[in-house]
C-alpha cells in the first residue's frame, strides 16, 4: 500500500505537468478563432483581437484531471469491489486525495483544476491492452479488454439499478469537474412505471444519471420496439425485426449507446 501511494503521487505530478502544457498552449489564443464562443456570448463577450487569457484563471473555466479504473484499482489493492464497505472506504480515500491535489494546484496557480469522472471512450481498450502487455492477466483487473470508466460499478457485477445509482452517487460528489452514471435497460415501453421509479430515484439520489434503453423502428412494418441481433445463414450477426423478420438494414432505424455515444440511423 505504501508503494501504491508513492506511485500515485508520481503519476499525479505527471498529469499536473500535462495539464499545465495544455493550459499554456491556450495562452495567447485570440477570441477571433471562435467568435460565437468568445465574442458573441456562448462562453464570453470578448472584443475582436482580445486574447482569452483572463478567462483561463480565477475559476472562470476549469481544466480537468480525468481518472478511470476505480473498480480495477480496488480489486488489485484490496481484493474487493468498491461496492463493498472496505472497498468503498479505500476508493473514496483515493478520490478525496485527487480532489485535494486539485485544490492545492488551484491555490498555488489560480487555475481551476477539477476532478473529472471521464467516460474515456476508446481509451478504455487502449488502457486495458497496455496493462495486459505490462502486467499480464490479473483477475478482475486486466482480464477484460476494457478498464471501467471512472467510478462506475463494473458491468460484470450483479447489482440492481437502484443500488448501483445509490453507491455511485457518493463517488459522483467527488467528481466536481463532471461525471455521469447510467443504467442499461431493455425496451421498457410496457413498463413505464419502472422507468418513472428509476427516474425518481435519480432525482432523489444522484447529481447526474441517465437510462440507456432501446428505441428502434422498422420501416417495413412500422414495428416500434427493440430490433434484435441474430445470425444469418452465413453465421454473420445482422439486425432483424422481431415482427416482420425484415433484415434490410436500409429500412430500419436502430439506436444504441456505444461507449458513451448514441449511434443512430439506418444500419
């Protein structure tokens, strides 16, 4: 554990240097590069030719320290998920440590460093593959081709939606630079009461969360529900309307959340 905190301090300082490079790269940028943002009021009302420098200090804007893999970290260090009491205690301690670092840098430099529970998108795969090459396969840590986003409960863990959101809410409070939680649900058109119950729980429990559901349309028969993935005669995975068996990808609309983004349109 002593070695963990030593390495953690070294990595945090590396991140700090990287964030400073980004900050300094922005210094001297004229407002003219994006008039709608900097001159017309989207972010500010600077004069033509005026630099954005003053907006990079004094809490007008933030610069984000992102993190991922709280779930894997807990399994590696203490052998438990951060949904357990022991795991949560350790994970929240790490989260608070990062917040304290951001506060220290902010005080010293007047730059608003802030902790960001980042949805790292394709980088989750890159992180996983690099860890596998360096450390091999470690159960619950590097045995999958992804690293869990931010503080999220790992998708392999058996947990109901309400408990997941309640547990993640404690971590979201320690991600003031941004965070999102979500639950994956099937087509809920015939169970609106359950949807409302989850939404009320979100409202009462957590700062920011969403439901990922299925919303598909078959243009052949008008089916409005969940279009399934099946194997065709060549053993290839294809979309198929469960109502009329249409497999023409150009005559259906399928919406799925993939790595944080909605993928919408004819398939």
